[in-house]
């Protein structure tokens, strides 16, 4: 009789460990208690309070919005009169006070829909929690993550008002410094932040870019 493959038990142990970590995670528990769609809400809450992202902002775009926790935070913090537009390739359950545009924000038709939702004009804040579909090949995944950051910067350059702010998810590794320098060329200040709700073992950080320049 052939011996069981050693791969399967390891996979099962990993899956069980991940499930255990997820259901016992403080931030997951808090997100459920407070009605946020994911633990990621606490990342934007911390960044927003620390770097003054919400003060005075009335128009915001959330890139890679699904399932919607960052849009929830924006709606909560910017107030009822604010305009929040969420964009994602994936479907997103509707949120009161948030306009959702499904599609690729690089495409003209999607950008036109975003413009209609905003009624024209610029925005005060762009946030991007975009993350690549991981292949397990570190170099390829890192390159994709950097590219998503560049796309978010490109979008922000077109839509932010002078003095507006941008938040971009990034992963430390090849290309990270170049992405940071690209932001520094377009904004007055750029900070690297690791929110408490980010897992310690993750290379995930956020680039908070303040004060876009014309």
C-alpha cells in the first residue's frame, strides 16, 4: 500500500492553524462586534487618525474596495454629506451613502462612471488597499504589488486636488523604494506606516502620501 503523501497533512495543519488564528484574532472579533466587513477597517482608522486623513475631506475614492470595510470607515468619518466612491473588479454588497463602480479603474468606461458618480471635479482623498492574487512566487508577487501601487498613484495624480492625500498598500521588498520615491516626487510628505491590525509576520505596510503637488 502506498504511503500517504506528506504534503496533505502539512496543508491540513496550515489550514487549521489559519482558521484558528482567524477566529481568535482580536481585530476580527472587533470588526464583527462593530459591524465592519473586515479587520482591515482598523488599518484605515489608525492611519486616518494618525495622519489627519479625514479632517476636511468631503470627496474620496476607495480603490480595491471589496468587501467594503474601508468604504465603511470613509462614510463614517467623512460624514453624511461626503461623497464616497468605491471601485473594484469584484462585486460588493451595497453600502448606504457609498457609490460602487464595478470594473477596472484603468478603463475609460469605468473612469467615466467614476466621474459621473463624483459629478466631475477633483477629490480630497484616494485610498488603495489593492493586493495582487498571490502566485507563491515571491519575485512575481512583489512586482505585481508594486505595479498596483503605481496604478494607484497614477489614478491619484489624475483625480486628487492639490494638497490631497493618498494611501497605498505596499510590501517591503524589490521595487518598494522606487515606489516610495515616486510618491515623494508628487507629494509634500510620505510616511511608511505599519498599522497595529497588520499581522506582524506580513511584509505589508502602507505609504501615506500627504499634500499632492500640481
